[in-house]
């Protein structure tokens, strides 16, 4: 099937599931019954389900099978707010199909990913081997928010139960134009920081009696922005730092400012972790201004999954073959984009890959995807499930 043509008779299960989920107004961290619906459907397929509510966040953990190979699907039921309703062509929580496109909040990010996985599970579960695979669903309502009590909590809970995942397929919208054109095998980490630089207030006509905090801050900014971070590789972007805000408080044109607050964000490669990066940044800042203080927030660790040719099943290879079968093309392997919940499950022994619909309209007014992209994703997921856990 070509990417933008539809068969005469639609295998409409994934479309139906998407519409059911998208009709629920599950703005972070509200779940609005999405997970109850998934739990109902999964239990009918033989899954054992657990629902956990943690600090207002709902998490669903479902398991089928008891084999030695642990495969998980990870996703989130929460969506971002719709924005100005008058800009939408239709109610964002009343999904509409128009000209073979599905419109509504969550159409791309990422209720269609969950719908495709559910439809694929229905199609393949009878052909999967319970003694070969332990098949997990790991769903949260807190991916678009602070992500403190969602997938992070789920990963910690699984670890406390001595569950170690071998593979995790994240249903985030990874494609650029058509489903299957791009997969994500890692993401850069993210770390935000706040720097306080102090000087001495004074009259601009008598600069010798004052210490201009902006002038000091400029040196700090120059040191940070000109630091030779790693440049990355063909598979992974390098580390970059951006100044996002500077504030001196109230402005008066004849006063030398006594303090400056600098906000910045670093997107970093797998060469660093939160601890090593924060240590380096402190050293760079204090090499210029020993009195400057810095604090860090919103840390997100980097991760990179590499093909494991020694494993019984290599997830990256498996997904590439499934995409080739469904689309006739192999995907581009990428690590671009923002942060992802995949970071909570990634490890030296856990392969994490993101495969989803196109991300061109995520978080936008009139979010939508082409129906063929959803059906293609269902086919890819079904093929992966059979290759990983089929008899």
C-alpha cells in the first residue's frame, strides 16, 4: 500500500480505537478514562493489568505471557491543551475524518500510536508464544507535563519487582513525512540552569564606584556559549547551549545594575550525564566569576540504543525489517527532537526505539494525520510483535 492511498475496505480497528481515545479530554495529567478503556480491552486479550495513581498521575501496567524475553510498549494518554478553540476547524476532542485525514488533539501525539498497538495486539496475540515472551504495556498520563510520576515511576516500580526489560518500543510520533520514514534510537539529554551574577549598584556617571553586573554576566555568557562541547557524530547531534533569558530587575537608565539572572538550557549528547555536565558547567562559570552561583532544573538524561547483534532478537533490526515490509523502504535512523520517556527505560541491556506517525502537526491547532499513516503503523507494530514473540 502506498503511503497516501487507501484500500477499498479499511481495516478500521486502529481508526476506531483512535477515535475512542481522542474523544476523551485527557489534558495532562488527566487521563479521562483512557486507561480504563485500554484495561478493559487488554484484559479481554488475557493481560493482567495494574492501575496505579501516583500524585494525581495515572499509570497502567499490563502484562501478557511469562517468557524470558521482556518486550514493552510505552506510551502516554495525556495530551497538551488545545489552545484557542476558535482556531480549530472542529472540536479538538470530537475526532473528525475529512479527506482521509483524522483531526483532533492526540491525532499525532500520541493516541494513534496507542490505537495502532492495540489493533496490532488484537491481530497477533493468538499467534504469540506465552512461553517465549513477556509482553508489557506501560502507559502514563504524565508525559507532556513534569514527567515525575509517570514513566519514571513505572521504570522504578518494574525495577523494584525485578523486571528488566530487553526491548521497549515507544509509540511517539517519530516520522517526518510518512510513517516509517524515520525511527528514533536515542535522544539528547536536557538540563536547564539559572545563574545569579552580582555586582554593585551605582550611578552611571560614576562607573568607578560601581560594578556592572551585566558586564560580568556578559563574560559568563561568552564563556558558556564559546565552550568547545562535543560536536556529535553522524548518529547523534552534539551538545549545544542556548541562553534563554536574562533579567536585571527594574530598569532605570541612570543606574548601574547590581544583579543579573541568566537562564539557559543545554541539550547534551551521550558523552555526558547530569552529574558530569553540571560539574563542567560550574567550572566554566566559576572560572570567569568565582562569586556567581548556579542551580539546575528539569534534568533529562540522554540515551542511545545501538544494534545488538548478539541478542536473540535485535529490536532495531526487527523494526527496520517491519518498516521495509510495510512501506517498501528502510527508515532513517535519528536521535533528533526533544526529550522522550524512552530515557526512563533505556539502559545498557534495554534497547529503546521510537516508531510512530508523522510529527508535523503535534501540539498544533488542527492536529491531524493521514489515515494511511495510522494503518501503516498498525502493520509495522503487528509485524514487530510476531517477530519478537511469535510462535
